[in-house]
């Protein structure tokens, strides 16, 4: 039987009015790696057991690191086997869904050597890097400094005599920290350190530094290196982010300073780079690639969420009420069973996921544009005469996009997860691991709140240039600012036509210009730039919206298929509408819109546009266009065939190691004893009454403990026996002593009862007296062998026992004998019977006092034992501390 989810996805695909693969070509242009090439890589990698993504869900970090080592080894073998080039290897690494220790060797160490090293250095190092004799990383961040590169503390002091650099970590905070690949893997690093020559700090420079022996992998002398530990959300678990400290005399040759731009010649003279920021060109490489990567990760999360919410059904749609009453003798037809509504049809779900889908497309298309711009800039920068004219623009754009898009994607992945309901929290959903992987992107490669300041500074320069009438000199990515700043002063008061995409771009541009002008005004009024960080963030996000919309539309305009262009432009329109909706406060604050009616019209048009996109299975078609395979998504709930519940059941029962045992390991050791905890409380209560032997150590000798507890058991037993004997007399005593106006029959019954006791065989009397004597003997033994601190209890108990004996002999024995022999002397028969009854009551109270003292002694001993144990524990802890 075909699952309902499978039917739902099949139906959505059958209703498509477009071919998803026609959009796929636009997302993977021929200038990069096409989807067909990616599918070919997937077909190779996915067959390897070592790359099974599901296994990782059940591994701890040590196991994951071991898995990562095996994965990168197999990748290297496959690279050689299939003749992959550098870009193809990077593509295969990107399919793994997690970074591996030697990832930054290829994405940071090698690119820096190629772009910052001289021709001689490249010839020396690059072959060794590519054959993995040298495995490197990039060490910039320190324990005390991250985004503030100028504040780095690690030093490289040039020694003219030996032509070497002496490396040092002058403080704890100078320790290199968070360095990917350094913890266990890398044997070299590109080190960012302050260059000192002739006691003068020449600023941060790059040095190739060996950190581990190439034969033994042991850290080299003077170098302390290791792993910094697990990360938040369990992210980057397969990456050995490490630390690095220099102590003693750690030296590297002068030739290890990367010297394509800044150099130290043979005579020891320093020659700075021609451009102060020229060294940053290769450092923005990772940022330049982030828009495409972030867009792709968001696309995967949205694909999973849209597929699952299409399969998931909750609550039946409203239907007419059908009764079972007969009308005109005809029974009404029974209603057909109603199928529940697909979750994607609910506005609260659709209006969260559709904007995220549009963002995914826009960010991917923007990534192509940014990548192209970066490559063009780097080519000019590396080749003589080292043209750095576009460096500032690339820095502004990549800094702003890195901040804005990483914020947006992390938030979007979490929203996609929540749209899936409770099942979205399961690791099997496949979104949580992507979220954990992208969260650190908000702080690595520059903290976002630092980067937005750099983007804001660049936009403030644009404001100043336009004010000076130099708007025509703006870079291509900020050229819109000239017209927007002018329109900001001359804008009309009419309502916007939200159906006009050109108008949407104009409003986005006006918002960015207004925020830039407002920030410039605040600075002119004397406000401190450092406290305007949130204003910089608002401006950067506005700029990112403008740039992404413009770049995506520019990329789309080059596509040959008009139908593809139209559909992609529709997605960009949704993106612009949603970003304007989110910035309604800015639009109102700067009077860009005319008021509430204008904003309501914006929201209504956005809603209508989104609804059009969902008709005829459009959402499924747009997610299919990404071309992701089930292996890539690694999501039980985002399966392409919609068979989610059966697959989830199978994974939980067959793959989950917890369910591989009929009885979970640890049941006997930790779960079964839980019930004994409460049973132990009952036993403890009995111990406190009977004071039986327990495993707890006592604060006195075991010899004393034996006598104390045996004696106490004997005293309690004899006393309770005597109380039982007295209780037999209660049947006659209460009628003669406690009832008002006792009858002669009551006294006759009492006389008969006590005469019977007087006439019992002598063996019974001797037995009773023996038991009383044993109780007294137990008191004496406890007083002699017991704990001195409990003398009060045992002494008081003995006194009460002797009082009880005297009462027994003087009042009971003699009184019963006089009653039996009718020798009343000065008393009447009735008075003698009352004296016996009253003596029974007094004797019972005295014996009850003995019980109270003995039980109180047991409680006191327990308190003393606990205090002794606590004292010993504190004493032992103090000794360990010493």
C-alpha cells in the first residue's frame, strides 16, 4: 500500500507547470560546477561506507574525530583514483555536510600561500602542500583578540645576525585559539603575528611556521599545541580547532615570511607593501564564498521543511454537518472519510517557508555574482602592478553580506525547523545539524558586529562623496546610493505601486540611503561611532537587501530562457516584498511610505504573491529544482519520495543503537536499584527502631556496637512483653477505674480475673520474673559496655525499669495476693481492686517511658553517625587539597 505522503508529493509533482531542471541550470551555471557534475560526485562519494552520514548521529566527539581522519584519507584516495582537480576535491569535501580537519588546509592555508607568497615561496611550498607532506592551517585569532587584527599579541622579532624570526607569545592571551585543523592534524600553520624590527612594530604579517615533526607528528620544541574542546550545539565536532603557544627560543628562517608584497631583502632592509590593505585580498576569500554556501544550506533546510509539511497532515478541513435523522423516510448518505489538511496549506506555515525559499534562491544567485567579483579583483591584485582599486569594494560587500546573510540563514534554518513541529527537533529531521554548522558563521571570519561597522564606514564614505558631488565615482556595488540619496530629498508623497518590481528596488535603495544619511547625521552631531553599532547593523542589512536583489536580478537577466527568468524574477520579487515588510519600521520612520494604508497594501500584495507561488505544486517544484539527493539532505523527514513515517520507524528501530538491546545496558546497575532506594527507607525505619546491624560505619568500635544493639533489642523486647501482660488486665480495669458508678458485677469480674492470675502455675510466674530479670541485666550490660555518650539514655531507662519493678512488687504482687486471700486490712474489696487497676496504669506509663528512651537513643546514634561521616569526608577532602 502506497503511503499517503508518497501520494501527496507525487500529486504535487504531477501538477507542475514548469520543469524544475530548467531552474537547476540557473542555480549551477556552466561557469562553476554544474548539477550534473555534483550528481556525479554524489554517485561516487555516497557509495562509500565511511561517508555514511547517519552513523555520525550516534558518535561521541572522539569517535567523530577518528571518523573524520578516515574520511579525509578516503577522500584523498578517491581524488587520486578519479583524477580530481583542486576545485572538484573541494566540491567533494562540501558534500560531507561537516568540516574535516584538513579542510582549512585547502580553503585557507593553500590559498594564502598562493596569493601572499612570492614565486619562489610558491614553488617551494605548494608542491609539498598538494601532496600533503605539509598540512597547514591559518592561525590568526588569539585567546584575547579576534576581529581586531591590529591588536594581535603574537610576535615575530627579526634577528639581523641570524636572519631568523624569533616567535613568542608574550602573554596567555597571545595564545592562538580556535584554529581549525591545528588541534591534532596540521604540521604547519600560516601565522599572523606582529613583525618587530629594530624594536619597531611594523604591524601584522604572515609567516609559515612548522608546529609538528614531519616524521613523528610530535609538537616541535618550544611549541605547545592542542585541541580546544567541544563546541556549542555539538557543531564542528569533526574539526580539531586548536591552540598554539610559543615558549623558549622558537625560530624560523627569514624566508618563511610570505613576501609577495611586504619583503625583507638579503641585507635585512624592510620594504612594505605598495598598498596598506593589499594583504587582505586573499583573507576575504572565505567571506566571498559564503553567500553561495549559506544560500545552499538554507535551501537544504527549506527543501526538508517544505517536503515534510506537504506530507504532514493535521486537522480535517471544515465540512457540512451530516445528521443520521430520517427525512421523508430516506436515510441521509454517510459522509466519506475526510482526509486531514496538509500543513503547508496553513498560512502560519506557508508564510514562513515561502520567504525562506525565495531567500535561498536570491542568496545562491548573489553568491555567483560575488564569486565572480572576487576572482576578478584577486586576479588584478596578484598580477603586477598589483591593482588594488577594487579591494575596498570587495571588502565592503563581503563583510556586509557575511554578517547579514549568516544572521538571516541561521534564523531561517531555525524557523524551518520550527515549521515542522515536534518532529523537527529530531536529529532525523536533518536541520539541527545544519543549524549547528552555520551558527559559528556569525562570529568566525570576523564577528558580525565588527564587520557591520566596516561596511557602514564604506557606506558613510559614499554619503560624503555624493554630498561633494562625486557620486559618479562610486563603485558599481554602491552606485545606487547616488540616485537614492538624491531621491531621498525629493521623494513624492504618493503611494507606492507594490506590483512594480522597479518600485520595490527603489524603496529598498531609499531605505539604505536613509539609514546611511541618518548615521552620518548622528556622527556629525558628535555621537560616538562605537556606540552606534546597532545602527551600523541596520544599515548593513539594508545594504545587503539592495545588493542581493540587484545582483540576483543581474544574474537572472543573463539567462536565455524567458520562462526561467520570469519564475526566478518572481522569487526575487517575493524576497524584496518580505524584506520591505520586515523593515516597515524603517519605512515609516523615514517617511518613505505614506502611512498605514501604504504598508497594509504592501502586506496584502506580498500575501497574494506568495499564494500564487504555491498553486499547482509550485513549492515542491522549486525545491526539486535545487537537485539535492536524499544522501545530501540526510533527512528522514525530507525524503524525495515522501515515505517519511515508515522510514522514521525503520531508523529508530534498526539504526538507533539504544534500541539494539531488549533490556538496556545499565538496567541492573542503575535502573533496577531505583526501587531499592524507597525500600531502603523502610528498612532504615526498622533499623532505627530495632537498631539491627546496618552497613553504615558507627562512630565507635564494632565490639561496643554489638553489645549496644543486642542490649537494646533485649530491653525493647522485654519491655514490650511486660506491656502486653498489663494490657490483658485492661478488660476489667477500665470498668472499675474509668467508668463512673461501677457496678458490683464489674468488681466481681475483676476479683475473679485477679484470683485466676494468682492461681496460675509457678512456672508461669518464674518465666515472667526471668524475663524481667533479663531486661534489667541488659540495662547493666549496656551501661558497662555501651557508648559513654549514651549513658543518659541507658541510665534513665534503668531508673524507670527499677521503678516499674518496685511498683510491680509492692502494689501488684501484694495487692493480688491480698485480694485472693481477702486480707484487705484497712481497705475494702473495691478499694483494693482500684489500687491494682491504678498501679497497672502507672506501671504501663513507666514502661512506655523506657521505650521512648531506647528509641531516642537509636535516633541519637544515627545523627552521630551522619555527623561522623560528614566530618570524615571533609577531612579527606582537606587532605587531598593539601
